[in-house]
C-alpha cells in the first residue's frame, strides 16, 4: 500500500504522508521514537488477521524459507568416538502474532517444535533430527 501511495505521489502531500506513517505504525516494529515525536497524532491502521489453514505446496514453503528461514550445520563436542558430533537444524522465524503459521509448518512437515524466547516479539520453529518423510518422499529434519 505504501508503494502504491508513493507511485501516486501521495507522499508529497500532508494527507498522503500521514497515511504512510499510519501504515508504518501498524507494522511489526511500529514507529521509531523520532517519528513518534514528529507525528504525535498518528493512529495505526488496523491490520486484518490472516488465518492459515494449510501450507499450499512445497514451492510455497521453499519460497518462504528463502525469505524467513535458515539451515544450520554445526559441530559440537560429543562423547562419540571421534569426540565431535554434527548438528543439523532447520528453522523459520516469524513475529509472535503469526504463531498459527508456524504451527502450520510443523503440521505440514510432520516435525519441529515451536519456541518463543521471553523478552522478544518473535517465535520460531526448529527441526533438528533427521528422518525420512513418506508423506513427501524426501529426507527432512525433525
């Protein structure tokens, strides 16, 4: 919406700029302290809730992972004969209000756990054990 307003030149008017700042105020991190002092009467735009019922397909998951996920390979000390173990992990992080989306990922993948660190406004799923998925016919992390 902000890009559309700017393409229309709305950012060059007081009314358009106010609307853009209202949209910014409704985003995850809201307004910075500097913007709050400059725009004291801003009312954040209501954001409609997005309800996720199912992950559409693997391509959607792949695209989402490219933007919001990561794969991690680590080496840690272990009681194993070599003294080390390889740790594989897949995770996706989202704002805490989107925990239902993260739950959908867990259901779709058939693995993972949800974590929400205290003091932060985000949650994530983490899959860290390898298994074979008969549902999707490929190896994934669990």
